[in-house]
């Protein structure tokens, strides 16, 4: 999972093969393909993490309703969690 340009370049957006998504920096398990779903953003979207400590979250002060997300092991930046923006009511999107 690495940063990509918002206007393209993300190879895992439409990738739905079974597997585990890991941190690009340290290899820690982050998300399962079972929690991945199709979304209009250019990045892959997930509803839950593999482990309770897969990611660390902190408030994103300039973006209400979003949390800044990083790898729970090494701190590598992963993007955001958007609260109440999942495929079902009340779910969040990583």
C-alpha cells in the first residue's frame, strides 16, 4: 500500500483477487481482500482491518469526518478513514 496520484496510477483499485494487503514499508498485515469493496475513489476501499492494531488513527484537523491512518507497526502513511462512508449504513471506509 503506497501513496499514488489522485488522478491515476493505483494498480489495486480494481484488483479483487483473494489475499492480504500489507504495509509497503514493513510488511505488516493491514486489510483482507474480504473487506475490500468497489468504490469511486482511485484507491482501494476497505471496511475493516485484519488486526485491532493494524493501523493507528488520529484526527485530521482540516477534514472533519476523516481520520489520518498509518501502519500500526511502523507508522507508514496509508491515507484516511472516512467515517460513515462505507457500503452499509454506519460503516467507515479505509
